[in-house]
C-alpha cells in the first residue's frame, strides 16, 4: 500500500466497508496499520456497514464476533469507528 502523501501528525479517515469481511477486512487493517506506522496521530474508520454488528449476544458455543472485530481494528491502529 502506498500513501498519497505524508500523514505524520495528522488525523486520517478511512472510509469503506468490511462486508464481506473475507474480501475487505485485511485491506482496511493494512491501511490503518500503514497510517499509524507513518505517524498518523488518530485513525478513524467510517464503516457504513460493520460486519458482525448484529451479533451482540453471547450464545452458548458461539463467538462474539463483533467484540473480536473491535479488538482487531484497535490492534491495527484504528482509534475510532463511526
């Protein structure tokens, strides 16, 4: 991934979707990580459709995918999800 210009000291906004996550999640995570590694102070992700958002209850023998997705986004450098 190549950034269009310097991002050091700036707030950066990623606009996109992670649906379907198999196709788009890795791209978003890579973009967030790249921005942070190049000095972005704050990374916001605007995700009109957030995969797994409807899975908000923990049921027996199932994962809480939305919580996992939040942790993965944070680990990649996303500070805010809108």
